[in-house]
C-alpha cells in the first residue's frame, strides 16, 4: 500500500486537500480528454478512410462533420435495448463494461507530458505512476479479452460464440509476444514504471527505445498490439463478412455504443503505449519558452499518438483481413519465436559481446531448426489430418451437439481398416 | 495480544475489499451452475487475491497474478468451455452419492477449523526471518525476487523449463485426433 | 547495479537428470526435424541410450559420493549423497526396463513413440529430481514434472476410453494433492522461514517452538500430499482406476517411477528436513501405514481385474515402504531403498508381461483372461509367477529380503504392533498373489490366441526385459548383499 | 505490515477450504479443476503472507514457481478434457463411468 | 570335523531336482519324474550316510556356516543333532515313497518338483541353526504345500488351500516379529545383530518379555503342528489334499511345528516355557482327548486320521512341555514315528480311494476278503498308531507318558485316556472297513499290487524295526535332549513354585 504511494512525489507531503484535488482533477481531465479523443478518433477514421476511398465521408453534422459521432451516439442512446431470449442476461449486460474499463485504466499510467508545479505541488502529467506501471498495461490488455469473449458467449447465438472462441485464442496467443517485447524494453530501461521508461529515453532520438532495442521489437510489438486490438488486418473477431459482425452482433443501443467506444479507445491507448515504450513518450525538443514550456511535451506526445492512430486507419484501408489460421500461424510460429530470440539477444548484448555472439549463434540455429520443423509439421498436418478440425465445424452448445461428434466425416469400418493397415 | 494495535483504516479497507472479493468469488465457484459463471467467479477471486498481494506489498506478484491467471489461465478455461460447448447447466439439486456433501462438508470444516485453531494456539509464530534473502518493500522486491530466482532457486527455475516442455508436448499429444478406427466406433455409439 | 553471483553447479551430480531431460529434448528435436516420422526402433534406441547414460552417470557419481560426505549443489537446491544417487540408479533402471517393454506395444498400438519416450524420460527426470531435492520448491517441481508427464502418458491410448478417463481422474486428484502439498509448503515455510530442507532441519533443531501450530499444519498437509502421491490409504482412491485405465506399459512405469519418486521425496523431507519433528508425524504415519497395509491387502483379495489387483498390491507395498520411514533409522532407509529398487523391477516386469499378453486394444485386463497362460506361453507364465511371488515376499526372491528388511527395521525401532499388522497384511496379500498365480495355470477359457497380438510375446526387447526383471529378482533375492551394500552405504549419508 | 498475518492466513485457509469442498462435491470436471486453482491461489496467498511477515523472499519466489506449475497443469488438464469431450458431450464427472470403481 | 557338506547338499540336491523336473515338465514329463525320483533317492542315500557317520554326542554336527545376506545378518548356519537327525531322515524317506506310491496322474513332473522343493525347504528348516534361515525355510514350505493342495487336491481344494495358507501364514507373522524382537534385544545387550541360535540362547530376558516372545513363537508352531485350538485347518486340508500332499503335510510339515517348539521355545525361552507349561500342557491334553473323541465320530477316513494326528501331536507337545528327559526323548521319537505311521495311513487311504472312488467308512465294507494284503498292512499301521508294544508307536507314547507322569502327573493321567479312546476308534474303524460282508462293489476291490507292496514295505519294516529296537534312535536322541533339558532346568531366575523339576529325572552330566 505504502509502496504504491511512495513512488509518486506528489504525495511527498502526505495526502493534503490540495493533493486530493489535484488527483481528482487529473482523473477527470484524463477521462474527459479520452472521451473527447475517442469522438475525434471515430470522426478521423471515417474521414480518413473516405478520403482514401475517394469519398467525402461525414460532412453534415457540425463543421467538417465533426459532430457526426456525437449524433450517432445520441441516436444509439435512444435506440431500443434488446436482450436476446437465449442470452445469459447477467453476463450479457456485464460484458460491455468489462471492455470499457480496462481501456480507460491503461491510459492512467501513460505519461502524457513532463512534470508541472501548481501551488507548490509538483506532479507528473499522468494519472498515476505505479512502480509496476507497465505490468498494469499488460494486465489490462489481458482483462480486455473477457468483455469480448463473454459478450459473444452470453448472446446465446452461433456467430457471436465463434467470435468469442476466436477472440480468446487470438488474444492469448498474441499476449505472449506482446509481453516479451515489453520485457525487451524493460531490459534496456531497468524499470517497470512508465515514467522511468519515458525518462530513460529522454536524451535524443537515439535514446528512444526504438533505436536502443534495435527497431525489431517495435515492429513485433506493433503487430502484436494490432492483434490485441482486433483491428484490421487482424479483425477476425468481428469479421462482418464471416461472422455478421462477431461478438457484438446481438448488441444494440447503449451497450453497442460501449463496445464501439472501447474499440477506438483501445486504439488510442495502445498507440499511447507504443509511444511510451518505443518513442520516448512526451520526449522531444522543448524550446525554452517560460510558462508554456510544459506544453511542448504534451504536444509531442499527442503528435506521436495521432501518427499511430493514422497508421491504424491506414492499415484498415490498405490491408486485407487475415484468415484465422494464418493469424494463429503468424502469432505462434513467427511472432513468439522472433520476440523470444530478440529478447535473448538484447539480454546477452547487455551482458557482454561474448554472450551476444553465443546467443546469436543459438538464435540462428534455432531459427533454422524451427523453420524446418514448421515446414515438416505443415506437411504432416496435411497428410494425416492430425489436428483439430477448424472452428467453423464446431457444433454449437445446446440441442444440436448432443447427437454430434467431431463433425469429421464418419469413417466406415472398411475404410478405417485400410487406413490402419496402411 | 492486541491484534488491532497498528492497523490503519485504509489497510483494513483494502483487506476487507480483498477478502470480500475473493470469498464472494470462491462461493460463486462453489454455487455456479454454469461453468462460465464459475470462471467469472474465479476471476473475481483472483482479483481479490491480487488486492491482498498489493496490501502485502507484493505488487509484482499481484500483476503477475492478473496477467498469468486472469489473463491466460482462466481465458484458457473459457476457451475450452466455449470450444467444446460444454456449458451445460449442472443440476445441483440432486446429490450423486448420498451423504457426499455432508461428509465433504464435515471433512473440510474440520480441516479448516483445526488449521485455524492450531494457528491461533501457536499464535501464528513464524520462523527466523530473512533466511533466503531479505525482502524489501515496494518496487525493490522485483529485484529481490529476481535475484532469489536466479540464485537460490536457480535449479527450480531451470526445472520449470522441463515442465513447460511437458506441457507443450502434452497439449499436442492430447489434441491430436484419435485413430480413425476409434472415431468410427464413437460415431456408432452416438447413433444408437 | 548489483552483479548476480551464480551458484556453483556440480555437473557430475546433475548428469543423471541432464541425461534424461536432454534425452527427451533430443528425441523431440529429431522427431520435429525429420521429414518422416521417427521409427519406434530409433526412439527406443535413443531412450535406452539416455537411460543407460543416466545409469552410468549415476554409477560414476556413486564412486564419488560413496567415499565422501553428503554435499549439496546449486545453492543447496539439490543434495549430492548416496541416497540421491541410489534413487537415480533405481529410476534409470526403471526407465530402461520400461522402454524395453513399451517398444513393441507402441508399435502395435500405433502410438506416437517419440512423444511417449519424451514424456517418459521427463517424468523419470522428475523422479530423480525428487530424490535429490533438498528444497521444498524443488521437491514440488520434481513432483509436477513427474505427475504432469504421467497425466499425459496415462491418456496415451487413444483407442481406449478408459485411458482418457483414467487420465482425467488422475489429473483431478493429482492436482488436488498438489494443491494440498503447496499449502503444506506454505505453512512449513512460515514455521521455519525457509524452503530449504537443510535450513528447516537446522531451524527446528536449534529451537523448538513451544506451540508449533503452524509447523504442525504444514507437516500434516505435506503428509496428505505425499500420501496421495504414494497412494496410501485413505488417499488411494484414484489408484485402481488409473492403473486399470492407463496403457499397460504406462501403468508399469507409473507403478515403479512414481512410487520411487514419491517415496524418495517423502523420505528426504521427513528424515532430512523434519527429523526433530518426528514425534508429531510418526503416530499419524503409523496409522496411515496400518490402514494402507490392511486396506491394500484386503481389497486386493476381491479384485477380478489383474491391473486393479496390482494397483491394490502397490498400495500394500506403499504400506511396507512406510515402515522403513517410520523406523527412521539407517536400517529402515537402507531397507526402503532396497525395497524401492527391487519393487520397481518386479512390478515393471509384471506389467511388462501383462503388456505382452494384452488385448489388441489393451482394454481388457480381467484376471480370467490370463487363464491358460501356462499352456500358451509356459515360460512367460513361469516368469510372471516368479515376479508375482517376489511381490508376495516369498523367500529367495528380492521381495522377501525387501519385506524382511523393512520389518526388521521397524522392529529395530520398536514399532512392533505395526510390524505385526504388516505381517498379517502380507499373509492376506499373499493369498491374492497366489490366486493370481494359480489363475495362470488354470484351464484356459476361450481363445488363447488373444494372448499374443502381432507377435507381442516374442518381441525381443520385451523378452530381454522379462529376462532382466526375473534375473534381478532372483539374483538379488539369493545374493542380496550386492545391493544391500549399496543401499546401506547410501542410507548412512542421510541418517548418519 | 499493518494487517496481522493471521488475517491473511485465515482468509487463505477459508479459500482453501472452499476450494477443497468444491473439488469434493462438484461433478463438473471443469469446475472441479477451477476449485483446484482456487486451492493453489489460497496457498499462494499464504506464501506471500508468510513471506512478508518473515521479511524473506523465499515465499514470493515460491509463488512464482507455483504460478508456472499451475499454468503447465492447466494446459495439460484442459488437453485431457478436450481429448475426452471430443468423444462425448459432457463435462459431468458422473457421466464418466467407463472404469468400474 | 566332517568336511563333507552333507547338510548343504541335502538342501541343494532336491532343489536341483525340483528345478530339473520343472524344466522338463513340459517337454519330457516322464524324464522329469525320473529325475525327481533320482534326486530323492540320492537324498535318502546322503541321509543314510550321514546317520552312519553321526556320533552319539549332544552337540551339533556336520555344521557349516557361510555369510549370506550379511547386511541383514542372515547366515547360512546349519547343523544337526539327535533331535533333527531323524526328522531329516524321516523327510528323506517319505518323499521318495510319496513319489513312488502317491504320484498323481496328471502333471506328475510338476507335482514332483513341488514335492522336492518342499523337501529342500523342510530339510533346511530342520537343520538350520540360524533363526532367520529357519524362518525363511519355514515360509518357503508354504508355497509348495499351497500348490500341492490347490492344484492337485479334491473338490474343495481351493478353500482348503486358502485356509491352510492364511492360518499358517498368520501364525508365522508372529514368529517373524518374535525373532526380530529377540534379535534386537540381543543386539541391545551385546551390540551385535545376529540370528544364530547359539548366540541368542544367551539373551537375558525379563519374565514378561520372555513370555510374550515365547507366545509369539508358539503361535506359529501351534498352528503348524497343529495344536488344539489352532487345528481347524488340518481336517479340511488333509481331507482335500491329494494323498501325497496329505502324507507330506502330516508327516513332515506338521513336525516343523513340533520341532520348532522343542528346538526354539525350549532352548530360547526355558524360563518362560516353564511358566507357560501348565497352559500348553492343558491345551495338549485337551487336544489329545478332543482329537480322539472327534476322530471316533468321523465317517471320512482321512478326517479320522487328521483328528488322530491331532491327538498324536498333543502327545508330542505334552512330552515336550513335560520337560523331563524321558518325555522329551519320547516326543522326538514320536515325531519320527508318527511321521512314518501317518504317511503310511494316508498312502493306504489314497490307495483305497483309487480303488473304490472314496474313503468313506459308510461305503466300505469287508475289504479284508478281496484285499488281504491291504488289510494286513493296514492292521500293522493301525496297531502302530494305537501304540501296541513291539511297534514303533509304542516307544514314543510310552516314553512321553512315563516322563509326564514323573513331572506333571495329572496331565499324564488324563492323556492316558486318549490312548484308550484311540484304540477304540481305530479298531472300530478297522472293523467297519475290513470286516463284515462285502457287498458287490467292495467285493471287487483289487489287492495291493507288487509295486505297491514294495513301496509300503520300507514303512512297515521301519514300524516294526523301530518298535523292536528303538535303542539305535534313542541313543542318538538322548544326548541332545539332555542338553535341552539341562538348559531348562538351569534356567534362571529360580523356578516358580508350581513348576516341578523332579530330582529323579535323569539329567545330563552336569551334576
């Protein structure tokens, strides 16, 4: 308990009224800014994609259609709230909140600027700086999956359930890669606190973790993060052409709005996390102008986040959706080994060059071996169909499945005898 | 013995929160008819325990608890439940073996009572402090923990490698489809 | 920044574990990197190499430790003494024998042999770790290495539903036991401030708490955890089902290796870590031992299934092995080590022969099936007779020396009522064993061809295995001094 | 530490007891399995509590290993469950009556 | 000393024979049987040679001592004295006779192998001077006996085998514990763990410990002998076992029990034995009377002999616990003679059974006319069993009663009634079976064949010779018995008042 508070120098003089107000204000501001940012993000995405597709996009409500999101929100708010008869009502209602809350929570540990002094209280421009900051990010992204899974399951409907299964598998798979790249960053920064991570990248562009970790982890992290977000090209969870919209098919009204909100909020927070981990957070040249000096880090931070948000929009417009099996292959066969290898390399390089060479050799051998093994595995898989049938063939819970087996073509005895002999 | 001597109100509040969360979750698992609800209750317990860890200044473990347990293990449970479609409601009103529940209750209550009683009789007297390595509070304990894992518990750490190898192989072996002949037999039985 | 000083590592002491684990990894790697599936012959050969390597490494290590004092390595995590090496030898031998018996079985059941061997080797390494573990955490990890691999091994016969069900049952109860065990570790740690057995022992002998509440809880929970693993009554309920459902060679492997590992850890924890608390665990253990001895023997008598009967027999043996622990003397320890080795060999041989005569799907192990074995395969029937009689404790087999040794030790420690119970249970059990044997010579019922599936009874490896098992059982039964010398030296390291 | 150790231990024991009770009375394999996890968590809580009151890192390190073991156990356990229930559609332990015992 | 390892060979020869017979059982059963017979013949020859070389002194002879399982302190430590010599001889005699006269039709080679194994174990038990070795041999006898009964017996053989096995095994459980406790007490006193009889004799035991240990030993031996009331297995077992099995069980195995009492209880716990003597004597006397009375009510000849054996064993135990020179000598003599007689009995009943398909007295009548030789032989055996002077049964019984009268008069008086009842029921039985008018079935009973006559001849000869000239045996038995008696007499602490050691008893040369 005390350990938590001791880390932040805001509490150096104890918990006074001023401190309390500052904390409350920080929370409220962060919340408001995030909500505002989300409406803007939604507008931005629609506008940008329209642009890329040579359309105009929203342009009626407000200047440049800026208030379109608000209008949509109000409309959704007044729509009828439907709950399917087959649903698990409690979980059905719970799920949207499980999605939104972690999205907010992550933002709490993101340093959006430097430190500010108001009324003799110096505090950081971030809601909180717990010593385990970055682990909180991982924890929240781990929790976020619950909302999606449970939403799909609780709907009591076929396609949402498939979406749930996909979501759980996907997010667990990519979380490992995500975590390992975070560890790479931690190896370089020597701290789990987000503030300390940002501070460690303070010097110049070459101190950014993007460079100090050797660029690769950033790209690995980017891919993994995109998958965690269920953003295109990894949006198999809500693939509307396959799953009619996925986990939120049965949702309407305000609950649907919450999912929608959370998705974009996650995009923003994940961008912010990437900025924090690899791009120095608020770091950047700060012109020495008194009184408004504190604003430049915020601008730097915002600019970087917007750039990432734009990149996500760009992905969406430009990249085709991956097939589910390709997605899992990418996660398990490429991302995880690569993340692990790079993590080991960085660790070894930090120790001594001898170790670096040894690990490099090891990584090389491992890479060759794994490639070979995967190739052979793929061949075998095709030859004897020795893996589970794909998800689409699964029976659904309820009536149907009592009578069904795997959904594999039942073999008659003669055929199977031949197979055994062969 | 004055139990409440040094207890501050925020500490008690956090403890009560943690206990309430974890106990509610535990009871939830016990009573849930549906495995998905049980899994959710388990998550609640995990959170409660994570809160307790924070109160005990084991922040790192609290985070790991959430990441590994809630973020991976319970998700895996849910995955399996949904994947297999085994979220059938269990009828809890019928006792499969007569007297099973009361016997189990007596056993478990006896166990709990005797453990707690023994603990209080011995005043929860613990052994000599800091034998392995001293534990500092807060952020520092990650370093302590890391050092312990790579020195005192180095062998144990290496052994976990073996454990994970087995887990992977085991999962692959078990997920593999049974021989064609066996599948056919099951289909026949299913149709009867 | 602080620099970590890595603990010193004795690789010669680690060698048996490394051989087994790396053997598994190598097999897995080769299997993954070859385009065609590995032939069972190759994997068997590799496993045998790993097993023999481990055996040789243990024997070399024996030459070191037998002449020096007990030490520990890797920051006190592993003990290097005669006891740990003897356990390593026992487990290595068990691996070799089990591999010989599994070879033909895997082939005819078309079970992926690489996976079987990898899992078996890892499980075995877990048992070796348990024997050497000098830290409760290491004991726990060794236990889990062993158990988790066994869960999968039990489920390996995908042709049989029983196999999977047995795995599930084993898993749930195993997990339950592990949880109890960890809870016990927590309390023992709380009471003594360390997970290291050496430290625990020192702490306890330095000062005796007036009201050792937490310590008692810890000991009790650890005992329950161990009793689950070694299948002591009343924590034995999983045993018959799992023994029956598991693929027969796996049952043999489990009966031998899991028992060795469980007892090794139990002995180490109780006699190295908690000797000063003997007064608190001894009465409980005595009661458990009595229940185990009688329960195992009585339930054995009513079984109609060979594997179930042998499951209860293993429970009965667990009771005898507990005698050696309760004796808490060098003689008891030596007897237990002898018992573990000879029991492993005998039970592996027994299940090996049952494997050879198993049905095509390995799903029927009724005793009645074995009627007429003497007509169809007289030599096998003879070998089985010897092995079963050894388990019964008939003189001139290892079983007699083993049982005699533990009873002698128990009486040496004045556990006379327990010894009488042990003898009575031996009498009851012997009846069941004799019935088993008689069954082999009874007039056959039905078709005897089912007793040989695809030449399983003439498989050279299995025949070699039977020869070794019977040979060891008789040779050490007639000339036990060869082995007793080793075990008594080993025991003095742990209990000087 | 301001909260007495005994509070945590009692909480751990109660959680452990509920978990054990669940394993004993529930018939759904997955829920039994969750109860085992609950027991492990109770053990972890006790370990951390002792660790803190002993000012010793051993307990927390043990928790770390218990977490790894739990993960490995879950993987294999769920593997077994999947293997079984691909053959039949029930997760109720009493439906598994192949073995006479 | 004798350098020739008679005793080791006595164990090894039948063992090798057994293995050979078992190996040949499948391929060449006839050869297996021949080899088994040859082995038993060699054994007999060895025994005869040994008897010739035996010196009439009390000490153990032909001793041989080798470390075996030294870590467990078990030694190969064997030797014979006058007490065990004739038991070994009797064993060596009975086995070839069984092989010749009571061979089973099917799987004969295996039967022979089991018999030889039994012989090896029994001989090892008789000659072992190491308690643990004795125990091992004692236990080993169970396995072949079990198989002899369970695989070759009559209708309820499994039940009988199990009952026999479990009861005797339970008894020996106490024996093992007793041996170990004794050894550890001895270790506590001398610092050396040993099971050697000569060493353990010198253990100092308190009254209570001695009695408990003595009871533990007695438990095993009483079941094996069998002594009333531990005899319940014996009628069933003797009834269900094949003829050969019954012969060996009653002639040889039962003697392990009585021998054990004499050799171990008396030697190791002389003082406790004195304390327990009234109890055991009472049991023995009840056994004599009970056996005799129940025997007279039997319609089944095998059960009749079983109960008569119970009575005989009662005499042996009576003699043993009467603890006088004569009574002990008589007991040893009786062990040998009863072995010979009962073996002959069971063999004859077996032959009758072969001829008539049963041995129930109700269906047999007037066999004397169609089978005069059989009747004659039966008469001799029966008279020997009654204890007719001039036949061997008389010598032992007389000595026992004589000795008992001297020390424990009233038990002797009661036991004498047993002799009378035995005479009545045996004669009555004989009269029922052999006299009277044979019906058509019985009329056709064939007489003994030449082969059968030859087989039974040695027994008959011995019955007569040992009855007429018992001195040869008594001379060799007495010095050894004297040793035992003297150790009992000199046992400290001072005998309690109710144990009477009469000065008239002829004691060893110590005085």
